[in-house]
């Protein structure tokens, strides 16, 4: 369908549109007109992705004099592929209506592991090995050597891509990762470097959050992006954690041992160069005297990770004299490793600010702040000079230099925390030194400053007013949409006690109470006998899940559950979990029915959909608070309180409930779907906790369902399932339409449209 929103003609590839999609587009257009940033919460399963893509591409088409680039960030490769598939449908529709002028280039960009087509390289087991395998075949010095010596192997795909030079371009179209690989194989070009090259010309780029938020990656991939871009962070409820992880570093014993081995190897390489060709080392020294920024444009294959710190001003200074010579730089690194190793030999937990830590390094190891700040770039320069290709072997020394640069650059927003052992296993010594970032706004600030509009959207952004404070920005639009439904297909309930009227909760003092564990088991047992097909059950942690399942097994509850449905469990092993999910789906498909035990904050809670018969009921056992004794969390809470005036309790509750909402939101993936949600913990009945759930869940949570026991919940479940089995009209009654055709959209004035959306 085709319709107008003010001066923009929106091309929407389906015959009907949901009212909330229309409202979403109006708010999005307001943001683009204001050239500002926005926060939009839209329920899951209401076509958020296609609404975003339709509006932004149509907006760009309506203003051909100033074309806009769309940078769409997803969390997983699976989501990236889904987004590109939606975009393909939309693109074909726009071409049908507008002809060749609507042609765009849209590509997905991922790591070499997902794009490489060279069979010898891609066979490596992890991402770092694939990256190193690629460098061994494509580094400029390897290729120079191959021209003189035919025995040196290079990558034929990259060589062909280089030979094609300016002819190596992607014709307009929408390319998923699969299609990029197929195109590369057909032409004999390397799809990874082709995609990297085409990113600056593409109208739409879909890639992972890290490519914009992690300075090490963003410095290489995203520095070419123009200011007139719209950045979309989809499923962005955890965006503050992604920002923090991008600037945090952990150093363990293994890291320091590995770094010592790396330094010996670099020392041997330096001696080898001194014996054969000293001019290379001298040339590097002279270049460092001039300053790092003058090293010219590196060949794309030699470009390694960029500097982990954000400010550009680092590169404008000359490198300190004491680390210009390679062997002097190695002495500095050896002293740093020795100092860190001494700090790890501690009996007590220590917490220090970066300023204090730098002063301590300066007095004990004689390394000043400026030297620390340049460690990462100096290592990068040295590894290029020494022509080292197996970068995966040097991850440990990279981590140490990463740590040094961040400590030397930032004075506030960070803490250094040294823990002699994991508190959960105090008898096993496992010292770790962590540089932990507390301020999420540091990593995302360059994105807000640089791009015209940033859209942060997800199904769970409640309470929406906390995000601008956490990320330190001012949105021009901040809205939460509800779901327009023809029938009440969501049934949330709060279960506070078992059939024996004993309260249930995973509070620390109650969680291992045999009565609580028994009641949780009885709840699940009653539900498996009533609910058809799939049930998903989320626990607060792996350790709690293991304990409770063992108890159920000993008391025979698990055996009774398995008479009704098969049981599958998420583990920390990705392959095992994938297999369990696959078998869970097969059990649901063949009518046997199944229960899937999972963990909040785990992989399944974040990215797997349990739509249709795969999820008719989600039980959230407990409130998934973070481990509140964690030293890193305590330091972050203190920082949030002092800097942004966010109370500890508010942040912890907000964090736990966004995870709970994320878990239960897995059950509804479209409006034709239906499902029940049980929040099994007496704490959910408190208004201050409950009110932080997204509005689209709260609007269906009736007062009668706020304080239920197991038998009452069972009765409600029976009634709900009977009601859902009745036929219904998908488009809605005449007074409350939930699917609008083009005519109805045109008929509806703006006024009535707004009434429907609020």
C-alpha cells in the first residue's frame, strides 16, 4: 500500500497496516524532521522492523537532493538476516511502483568468519583464527613476497578482487550475507573486502552494535560514514551494557603468562630484523618522531583493530621518546606485565580509581600516563613493522596494551577492581584485575554527536525515562506504544503463593526453602497437564536452575512432569543448547509437547522466539536481579548515584524487570498468536516493581490476576485457552480496527488516528 504522512509518500509492502505501525511512523518522521534522536518502545510482534525500513527509505526517496544513509544495528547475525529479508520485500515493492529510480544498495556486514569463502581460512574454529588466517594470505608484505617467490600462498579471491580494482563493485540490490558469499564465489572476488569497500557507497548498511560502539572496530569500519545518516539500534533494551562492555578489560594470570610469551616472540623478531634489515626499524623510528597520525593510509588488509580509547587528539601528538625504539618499548611492556602480576598477588579485594592506579604504576614501574596512553598504537605499529600475521597468537599482549591505553586516557567513569577469587567459589584462587567502565554514555557519545538522528527502539524500554539519563542524551521524541488487539490474546498473571497458600519467591532467604521449591514444581506440574504444546520456564540463574531441577528430580516431580511433556534444558554450551532447542521444536511439532528450562540473561532469553505453538505459556520463576554482591556492580551503582542521581534500588529493579519482560515477550510474536505469562514471585504484586513492566503487558494485567495461588492460576489458564480456541475476525470490529487497509487509512483523519494510538 502507498500512503502520505505529511509531505512523504510511504511505500509499505503489505495490503494492511496496524494502527500502531502508523503511529510509530508518524513519531519517526517527527524525529527525522527535527534531526534529533528518539526512544520508541513498540510491542513485540507488531512489525517494528518493516515500519522503520518503510518510513526511512521512503523519507530518503522523497528528498532526492539530500539522500540519507540508514545504518541499522542488530545484536545477532540471525536478526541481521531477518532485517535484510524484510528490506528485500520492501525494495521489490518500491521498484514496482517507482521503477529504476528506487534502486538502492543494501548490504549486511559481518566478520570474516561469516563472509569468507576461502575454504582453508574459514575452516578455523573461532573468529580470531579466521582473521589471522586471512592476514597470513592477504597482508601487503606476504603479497609482495609472493610476487618474487611463487611458493608463497596467497588468497585467490582477494587477488582477483585487487586485480578488478575499480571494477569490483556490487550492482544495486539488497544482499544478505548468503547472497554476498554467492556473489563473491561467482565473480571470484573476496566478499568480505568487497562489502567493507561498498559500505561507504551503500544506502542501507546492516551490521552489529560493536561496529559503532566498540571504538577498536568502529575506528576502522565506521569512520567513513557520513553525518547525514540515520542510526537505528534495534532490540536496544541492553544498549547500556553493550557500551560498558566495549570499554571494559579483564586481566587474569593466563593473560599475563601469554603476554610474557608474546614479548619473547616479539623480541626474537626484533633481533631477526636487526640482523637482516635494520633500515625498516629505523624508518619506523623516524615515522614515530613525526607522530602516529602520519603513517599514511594503510592497505585495507593491514588495518588491524583501531585504538580502544575514543578521543581523536591522541593521534595528533608525537609518540613519547622512551617507547620510540622497539626494544625500549618492550622493556616498558615487560615492566608493566611484572607490575600487574605483582598486583594480582593479593589476598583482599582492592578497588582503585584510574588516577590512583596510574600514579602507582608511575612510582613502582616508572611508566608515566602518556606512555600508557600510547601503548596500543605503538604495539600496532610494531607488529606491522615486524610483519607479524598470526595476530590470534598475540591476543594477550593486545589485551594488556588495551588496558594500558584506557587507564592512561580516562580519569573518570572507570574503576580498577582486583579480586583474588570468585566469591561464589572462594576456595579456588582465580585472581582477576578488571578495568570496568561505569558510564555507558562514553561509548555512545560519539554516535550521538556525529550522526543526524539516532533511533533507539525495542519491545522493552520501560521505564523509558531512565535511558536518557543512563546514556546522557536528550531525545526529541520518547514514546511507548500499546498493542491494538481484536481479542485479549495476552494473559499475564502474578502468582504469589502455592495451592497450600505458602508465599513463593526467589528472595535469597526463601529460595532454597523446600516449600517454595515444591510449590514451583507443583505449579509447573499443574500447568503441563492443562496447557497444550510448548511451555518455556525461565529461572534467575544457572546455579538456581540446577539446584531446583535436582530437588524436583529427587522428589519425583520431574518424573510426573515428563509423563505429560518432554523436558529440555539450556546449558552454557552453545551447541548443546542449539540441539535442545531443535528437539524441543520437534516435540512441539509432533504433538508430544515439551517444556524448555532456560535462564534469564542467557542466550535463549535474548534472541530465540517461541512463537505459535512453541510457546503457549512462559513462567518467569523469580525476579532476575543481578548478583548484587558483585564488586563491579556495586562500583557502577555508586557511580550512577553520584553522577546521574539514579538510586541503587531503582536501577536494580529496572534492570531485573527489563530482563523479565524480555523473557516473557518471547511468547507473542504476532497478533494472531496467543500466550500466557506467569510472573511467579510475590514481589511482582508490589506496585513499584510491577509498574516498571512495559505498558503493553501492564494494559492486559487485570487487577483480579495480581495475587493468585496455583489453583486460581490453573482455573484462569483453562478459561483463557477455551476462549482462544474460538474463531475470531482478524481485522477487528467496526469501532476498533486493528488492521487498516489503504482506503481506511485515507478515510481516517489525523484526529481519529491519534485517538486510536493513545
